[in-house]
């Protein structure tokens, strides 16, 4: 699976952190959890629509800009 390979990769000796973002209804949270790095409760972000992205901006920034 591509997500496994990505999570196991490293850039400059730093492991890759995968954050998954689901937008809209009908999103498979199970699939997003399988894609994201652990812990999933910090690295899986769900929003109802594109207009709601501002509501999770800080959470997304924190999840994507911190080391593992």
C-alpha cells in the first residue's frame, strides 16, 4: 500500500508524517485512518465542506508542522 511506504519513508533522516483530510459527506473515516500516521486522532481531520476548512486551520497546521 502506498500509504505504508510513505509512512516508512524519511527525508533528510526525518520520518514522514502523513496527515489525512476528509472534506464532505460520505468520507470513509476508516480509509483516512489507514492512510494517516499514528496517532490517528491527531492526524485525521474531517470537515463538512470547504467553507469549514478555516475551523480546522490550526489543527491542520499543528498536525502537519510538528515532528514525529
